[in-house]
C-alpha cells in the first residue's frame, strides 16, 4: 500500500466489507486484513450468511504468513459457535500477534467475548479505529442489536414542488432511470421493504429487486435474494390479484383485522398474514411491526416505500432513521398528492426539522439524504 498506516489498513478492511453490501443479510458486513512488516499478507470479507466470516477468508488467503501478523477487522471477532466456528479461536490457532478491531460487537450478550478470548491467549487487542465508519456500514445490524428494531430508511420520489403523485394516484414516473437504479440498490441492501396498502392499490407495486435495473456486474446473483415485502394493511384491503403476491420471495401482510375469511383468501393467494395489535389511532401498531421484523425476521435495514399516510405515521412516531428523497426537476401542481401527511401542524414551532447529510445529482434528478431530528430529544 502507498500509505502503510493502521488507518490505511483498516480503511482497506472497510472497503472489502462493502463488497458484502447486498449479500450478507442478516449478518453484518465485515472485512479483515492481515498485515506483517507493514505489508498485507492476506485479506477477505464475509460474503453471505452461513459461509466463512471475513477472518477465515483472510487467514486462508495468508496461509502460513498469518503467524505473527496483525489482524485489522471491522467488527470484533466472534467467540461463539453459530453456523460457522468462532473466528477468535481461528485467529489464535493461526498465531496472530495482535488484533485491531474497528468496533465491539453491538450484541450485549456477546460483546467483548471475542476480545476476552484473544487476550486470554496472549494476543494484544485494540478497538475503536475508524469506529464511526464501521458503524455506518452496518446501521441495521447495530440497530437490531441495540434497539431491538431495524434501521428504517424512508425513500420518496417527489417533484420540485414536493408532490409524489397526481390527485388520481398516478405516479409513474416522476424521477428518471438513474434515480430508479439507486432505489433498486436500496431495495437490494434491505432485509425488508415496507409499503402501505394504498400504494399497492394505486401503483400495483411489485416491490422486487430487478437484476436488469441494478446496473451491477453481479446483479443476477444479488437479485436472487429478494427482500421480504411487508404490506401494512389495517383492514385487509390488499387485492387478491396484487402483483406482489405472485413475485419470487415472500409477502407479509401486517394487519389488525380479525376477518378470518379474508385472511384465508389472502393466504391462498400467496400472502402471509400477521395479526398485530392496533395503535391509538386504530391502525397497525408500527412499533410492534418493527419489533417483530427484528425479532422474528432478523431484519437489519428496512426500506419504507409508501404514500403520505404511512410515511407521516412513521415520522410522527419517530421511527424513521434516514430519509432518501429523490427530487425531480418538474412540477405537479397544488392538487397533486403531498410528500407526507403530518396532521396537526399549525405553527412554525411545530415544524419537523431535518439534518441534511448529503445532496448530489443522480442523472437529471437530485438525491437528498437527511436525518429527522428527534422531537423527544
């Protein structure tokens, strides 16, 4: 490497980890670099769940050169037996001298155990190098482990005057093909895609990852893992002929309806129906839904692609962690549908401020990445 510093080696490990952006779910994205005498002797990254972790790939790449090396890894090596053996033990057996980790495992039940195993074997351990970058690579995994719910990313496409569809519900297409490619990639990295039933009724959205639109070399392989489609449908109004029910992968309908006949018909059409408690507004309890997705579906990141009502409900409940707004250079007029429904805002003091994280051109459109400011903080 041109710059043989600890930061450069960890940056290389993070670059490797990003190669698993679309494939490791529900596991975290992890990279590992083995260094001896300021030279990389082996590296690797975690590709997909059930396959070897990053450390194992790096050790295999290094062979005997791993003995006496320093391992730079983006997440604390595991110390438990899952579908693969503990990576901490593999590092010990390979004879590494030192382990530098970007961050500790966020799972409270196992945090620090990998470090303890390494130290007990006489291996020096450091933690915290480029930690912010490592956390940013796995926002969903960190959220699921620390908050018991996924990281929620809300995607909206809108006109320059803040409209998402015509009054009739027609919305295809506001943004251009480059923006739609970015949305496909957001779906591909997500564990689940959440939409409201009204959006499905108006657009007949498939909510799938389509290889042809990813514009990635390994698009076909990526599209084999379809994110779970989640339709929030309080009263079971989802049409039996909805396109999403016949697509590859699973469609989960979240409801608080007790209509057994309607449920049976939806299940026969290909849906899975999840009955949840209702919130104070009589609609599906969104907190309960997210907790279910984290607990039962191991959902790390979820993409919220929906209309104004559900989007507003998620924002109102402070459940949105990130917004990705694709803004097209066009106007739809005052009768078109608004971006979000936030009833009750009557004074400027009630406005919902956002922190802008990034803004850049995507083809002819603009993408704004923002974080809602917490009202309760």
